[in-house]
C-alpha cells in the first residue's frame, strides 16, 4: 500500500518549522525550514535510511545566521512513498523539485552526509550552476568501493533493525548506532524526534530500496567524480575515531584517504579529520559540521 504524508504535523524540533510541499507528480514531501539570514539557502541531504531529523542540531545552529532547509526523502518521516525505483538520479530529481517547490532558483550550499554524497553528485551533474558551496560529511565510500557482500550485509542490517523496532527495541537500536550517545547539542526532545523518524520499520524498508542502488551507480559515480565538483568552496569532514581491531583501523584509513584522493585536484577543497567522531558526525560532533558550513558560507 502506498504511504502518503501524515495529515497531522510532525514536531520538527525547537526553532524549526515543518512545511509540506508538492512535487510535480503529486507526491508530498515534508521539508523542515528555519532561519532568515542573508546569503544562499543551506540545503541538507541526509544519509541512507536517515530522515531530516538527522540534521536537527546542525540545522538549528546554522539557521541562526542563514536560511536552511532539510527534508525527508520519499519513504521517510512525513514524506510520501515513491512508487518508482529509487535510483540516485530519481532522488537527485526530487531534490531539484523540492527546491523548485519552495521557490529557490539560485545556487545553494549543499551539505551531504554519507549516501547523500552520491545524491548531490547526481544533482550537480544535471545542475552544475546550483552550488554556492559544498560540505561533504564522511561520504568518501559512496558507491565506488562498496562490494556485493557489503550490500547484502546492509540489507540484512536494515531488516534486523526493522525487526527490533517491531519488538519495541528502538532505544536499543539507537544505542547500537551511537554507543557513546548523542552530542550535548541534542536535547531529550531532539533524541525522541530522531528515534521517531529513524528507528522505524518504514525507514528501514526505504533504506533497503536505497542500498539496492549502490552497485548499479558505481560507474556513473566514478565518472561524476572524474568530472569534478563545481569551482566553489568544498569542505570534506571525515571521521577520525578508529574502532578496535586492525581491520577497522585499515578501513578508516583507506576511507579517509579515498576522500583526499577524490578531492585532490579541486583547487578550493579541504579535507578535515573530525577527531573523536565515527561515521555519524552530525550526531556525534555537530559543531564540526556547523563550523564547516560557516566557513563555506564566508569563503
């Protein structure tokens, strides 16, 4: 059964405003907006299986000096499901349609976490003049190094998470994801909002639809990376925490080096290691993302 957006509003968090916008095909997308500062709109693109709430603490802080927009992609939070295949190109088209729906026609600052990286790569491939600045948050793995085994494990992880949620273990899911807990910038209400929109069976089902696209987009993503990002300020934030074990250390070192290599030829790019953070930098060290957005905006 196709899911349609909630008729009742979903609390977006203190200082933030929910607004439902229509896409050209009739789907309704839940956006979260805040701020009225000068300069370009700051647009947040979440990672795989993640809703707009992933950016809650970051968006609230950035909105003190800039206009901001995050949104639930189709299948998450308060946004309608998409009856079509969720290819990266389809998701990039949705991003373009959301910007049109909110009346934003100029360049924007794009902030992407994890799987959000390939989405904005696809968006910029079709809309190279739409970027005023770019912040990439631990996205270097993208789809260029993923293996079939990792995709299978990803599907299994989403299924297990969905089962745990149905068994009433949502809090356990969040502890598994963030064993060190949320950063102090997240209030108890913020954590509840994140759990509401992320720790859900529906989000995990949509995550499976997205993980199924990883291997198929590899060649295109490699071509987009060779073409390079627009000549705008770019900051890439990479996690610096290494979990126990040689394999984990090797993975993180290769992961971060991949980010350096992918941006080595960009004249205005900088790669920064966020010490003490793993992959979930927006929840563990939101201050690093806030500072990167400010730096890109002022460059």
